[in-house]
């Protein structure tokens, strides 16, 4: 499943939304022998240094917690908000969703 995220991104329809691409990646993680590890690495890379379109897809991905912990994921989203401020609204929404779904009682 190497490069599947990038392949899907490069071959997407012009009308595809970040959420629809993220949804497709969420379905594909369960189809590979690596349980989505390569897709998760790609999405983490898109958050760390991807362009705005790739980062928007990674933000919309909700199949698993990227970066291994809630704290690390939120730290990476905070960095992304500084690097790509136009995504700030999406980042705030994802941060709230993460805290709601991955925080302890």
C-alpha cells in the first residue's frame, strides 16, 4: 500500500472534497497487510509539511489517531495552524472532535 494516499490524491476528481478523500483512505487502511501504517505515515507527513490540499485531507481523516497520542496530534495541529492559517477553522473543528472522542472520562 506504499504511496496509496498520494496516488489517490493525484488521481482524485476535481470535485472531490477533503472529507471524501479522507473517507476513502479510511476504508483502505483495513485492506492492506500493514493495517494502514503507510497511509497513516503519509497523512502525518501531510500534516507536518504537506501543502494546503493534502493537509486538509489529513485533518478530515477520522479513522484513527495519527501521531500515536492525542497530545502529539494536537501539538501537530497547533503547528499546522501556524503554518497554514487558512485551515484554522478545520483544525479547530478536528481538535474539538479529537478531544471529545479520544480524551479519557
